[in-house]
């Protein structure tokens, strides 16, 4: 089985920075796209940033210029560097990865989430 484990969340003041990490482990043949989603209280889960296996990235408009997604393919790990944090960034952040594990097609796997709280 495949597991995604996030780390790096916590409480930070507005304007501060945090770095999230997500490591994939288990039966992994290939990792395709990876991404970070977030869900704030009372809101739907949204894609924050994504990165392809080739390194192409995309971001939701609200984080452009402040967040940077990257990945280390040798470590099966994706990162999210979050700078200039705002109270509206407060949410549970989830890691997602499309992974080819035992079959031909990739499957989506999710981490359990890590809470980011930004105080004003």
C-alpha cells in the first residue's frame, strides 16, 4: 500500500513563513503529478499548487508570488514553501499524488492533512 505523510504545519503570525513536506512511501513504481490542497472551515477543498513529474507548476491566484511548490523525486517528496502568510491561508493542507503502484494506471492518494494557522 501507499502512504503520504505530511509535516511542517503549525501556528505562525501573519507575514511569517512555513514549509510543508509530504513524503510518499510503500509500493511505488512511479509518481506522476503531486499537489497541495487546502480546506478552510466551512469552505470546499481547493487546489493550492501542483507540480508535474517534469517539474511544471501551477498555483491558485491567491498564492501566486508567495508560495512555491517543489519536489525531490529521489525522496518521493513534495514541498510547499509558504511565505508572507495571511490569516486567510489558515486551513488544513492536504498532500495529493497520482501514483502508479500495482497496475498500469495511476491512482490518487491523499495524506491525512496538516493544520496551518495564521494569526493576525
